[in-house]
C-alpha cells in the first residue's frame, strides 16, 4: 500500500456526537426479583426492553459490533439488577480463563460498564464480568485520573455459557454506591471485548480517541427512580489469628486479635468510615524490584481501607488517559502504617467523604500506635504514637474541569509535618470540534521538622489517538519533603515533552507509531543534572494483538557525588553520556501461552549494561494459570562488574468464582532470599470472606537453601448491613 494511502486510511470514521440514552425499568409491585444465577429465565427480563446497538472501537471504528449484545436494567427496592446477554455465533471460541474476584481479564471475553451516579461527567463506578464468571470493580475519579482497581464493592454476579453465547446477571446494592438521591438520570456506558477477534465495542462514544473510563463521554440512563439505602450502616467485625516462627533462632510468636470496621451513610453521597485495630493480613505482597537508580522506587497502595474512596483525595494532573506525573505525590498513603519496612499498629482510622455534582470533600485521620524493635545491629528503635491527618476539597468547574486544595498534618516518622497545596485541571473534548485538550497546574508548600520549601507544576497536553502531544514543567525545592508524601528527587527543575504519531491503517496492521520524548533535569541554578531523549523509532501492533517496539535512548547524567550502585561498586563523580537501544515483542494474551520479552543494551555511565527479560503466561484451563517472569541485568563498569537476577513464579488455582488459591514465589540475588506468598480466599457471599495466608522465606546464602521465617495468618470478616 502506498504511504499516502496508508495515512489516509488512518483517518477515523465520522461518528455521531450526540450521546445515546436508554430508559431503565423498575420492579413492579408484587413482582419477584431475579435470581442471580446467570440464567435470564425470569419473566421480568422478557418484558424489559434491552439496550442494544454497540459499535466497534476496534478493529473498524464505528462499524456495528460483530456479535449482538443486549443489556437490561431493573431498579428494585434495594438493588440495581442487570441482565447481560452476550450472544456469540461461535460459542466454542469464547475465551474463558479467569474466574477469581478482581482477576486480570486481558485473556478473557468480558463486558464492562461504568455508572456515573452523580451525573457529574467526572466520577464513576466501574464493574466487569468475564465469560468464566470473574467479577471486578473499581472507582473512577476525574475521567480516569485515578482508577482504583483494588477497591472491592459488595455485589453479586453470575455467568453461564450456552450454545448461544454467555449470559450474566448482576445485583448491585444501592448501599454499595454513592449517588445523588434527587437525580433521575445517570451517566452510563458499556463495552464488550471479544478476544479471539481482538474486538472492542461500546454503546456510547466508540472512538479510539476517547478513553472508556471518561464519564464525560458516557450515554444517559434515564428514568432512575428515587432510591434509598436503608439505615445506611455497615458493621464489619473481623477476627485474625497469626503465628510466625524464626527458624534461625527457633523463636515463635503467636497472636489472636479482633477488630471492627464501621461504615455509616448520612446520605447516599456522604459517609463516615471508622476502623478499630485496623488489620491488613490479607494484603498481597509487593513484586520485588532491584533498584539500579539513584532514587527511591514508588509502590502502589494495596490496603483496602486506604483504597476505599481514595479518588476523593486524588491531587494533581491527568491527561485523561489514566496516567499522571510521578515526580511527587503530596499525599502517599503507604507512608501510614509502615516504618522501615515494619508494620506500625493503627489503633483507630476514620474517613469522612462527601460528593455531589458540584464538589467533593474528604477528611482522613489515623491514630498510629507506638513501635519498638531492635535494628540489625541490635540497637533499640522506637516510634511514638501519633495522629496523622489528610484533607482534600475539590470544586467542579464547567463540564469537566476542577480546582481544589489538599492539606496534611503529622509525620509518620515522628516530629512535625504539614503540607498544603492547590491544583487546577482544565479538560475539554471540544478543541478543534472533537479533540482532547488538557491544562494542569499546582503549587505546594511543605514543612517537615525545621525544613520547609515549595513545589510547582504546569502542563499542557493534546492526548488524542493519532497525535499525542504534551509539555510540562516541574520545580521542586531543595528542602521540599512532604511528611505524608513521596518525592523521589528534590532540588530540581524538570522540563519534559512528548510527541507520538500513531496512525491506524486499515490492514492486518492495527496501529503503527513513532515518538519522541525529551526530558531535562537541572538543579535550581540551572545546571544540568540529567538529560534524556527517548525515541520510538518504530512501533507496530497487528490485528492479532501481537506488538513490536524498537527504541533508542540518548542519556546524560552529571554526578556531583559518587554513587554506590551496588555494594563495593561505585560510580565516580563525572559527566556521563551514553546511548542505549531497546527491543520488545509481545504476543496477544488471547493465546493459551502468551509471551512478553525484551532486551535493552548499550553504554551505561563509563561502561556497558545489558538488560533482558521474559514473561510467560500459560492458561491451562479455566481457573488454572501459571506464570513465569525473569529479569537479568548485566552491568560492567570501571568500578566493578555485577549481575542482578529477579525471578517470579505464579500458580493461581480458581475452584469457582468464589474460591481462589494464589501462590507467588519470588527470588532476587541481591537479598539472596526466596519468598513464598500463598493466599487462599473464599467468599461465602459478598461481605463474608475468609483468608488464609502463608508466608515462607528461605535463605540461599553460602550455596545453601535454608528455611528462615514462617508466618501463617487467618482472617475472617463478616459484614452486617442495616
């Protein structure tokens, strides 16, 4: 195909701009609600008109979906019921892989929906179900600025597969949702993935330039009745039992404990959560990462209490595609309850949130207990009990924009600390008629002990599918250190930009692309600290879902202090320039065995570095997945040579959508430690759950494989909803 024809073929189809609408139904007096079993055989489903008319986002933007989808809504006295029919002309080809709660569903046939229950064009609840029966949910903030996937709402869902396709029933209690009780209209959208065809279809805005999680581009669910949440009280007692044995000292420690979580809804949009003796025994462990940079690594929050309503506390910019700058976070919840990689007891934690279509307010206060232990040298370490506070207010402006303030008080490491910041985020999808445009800015001042300083940020972006542009500026003061935040690099000015051109030729190639991403860090006097130009020379994604990338990175690092990259390996003071190349290939996850592999090679400071890795995922059958990840870094410098290896193994067994057994083994030759995290999770029904967690470590130093520490924890939680 000639280049001119290729580029012309990449122009998207003209799509209707008016969002669609659909009228919901309500349960009639005396009519029985549906049984949530995935079989749409109740009479009410026959009388309710279905939502239809999904259109393709990919591979043929705007074309009718290749398979028929019908969605029916019914509002009951306490729950919203949904009946979803995903018809399929080749039911034997339906991909059924993951059954467990909150599974990663890339390999599966599935459908997703968002509910903008305040109709504010910004925030929404997200739900998904797979053909295998997996249930997932998330909280969406500011059109995808924050996508809180680990959040778990209480709701029911079941799926069945027949010779006509797969069919799902869902029951979402109003007590699980925040909403405007006076609203008669909700924002709503649905999309369906057909994995064997790599097809995505939507009901509203089937466009590659529009992020599905953008509530501003949802359709309208009409005739929403007046809804009530009952008394609005959830009482959630839990019991934990745990024991740990140190095999090196033969010491054993056992504990039996209990706690209580309370949730009270003053209204459908305002609630108070209180946690007494907060426990996180069921939380999944972090992936091990070896840090070969000069700066600390960022780890995502995984603890349920801090995930609930976390979007209310979100601060800062977004392009509308779910990503944000990583140079600083004025509030980083992982600073609470963790100190030097040890758990700090949380005696009481309380969170108040309220949301309307005009503003949101969040207040969080945690009373952290004291901590005392001996460090590696046997010296005593202690941390006093303290109170930690975070507040966030955000005001909606116009159709999609907002402005707000965030403030914190307290220091999780002891002493004083206070932070206050203000942000402004402008968003529109009507630039040049139908394009996305974003502007963001913030200013923050922070005090940490005797030190105080400021940070500033401003950006402009044009985040669209074919052409994606951005420019940003960040300044972080030398002594800027928010006590409840995360700042990997202070005393800098950062200038960054990006340009990506990614046309979509209508061939067996889905998308091709090139890109340029320059970044410059200077100190506050304008002296260069780092320069990087990352160029994507060629990127291609085939209709099969496979992809390939070729990148080159030119980098400059100016070290004013020597840096120990590893024990006994030092990089001296100097001005270093080096060039590196990268290749990456990934196969579609629809295959029984999928592969992601890459290599990064070239110069590195005053030597060379070779990085390579592989990730294999094997879907043996529905409910059984095996995974292997291996990463290796080979570094040769004038100050020394070293290799770093990280190995991760996963074996996930899902006996049903309610019972899963996750096994995760990790090894890295920096710690020379093998760790096993084994979690059995059984859901008796939503809100009534049992976790059994085994943590085992082995030390491999001196060519031996010796058990080091064994921990076993059991947690049972029971939710009483009034």
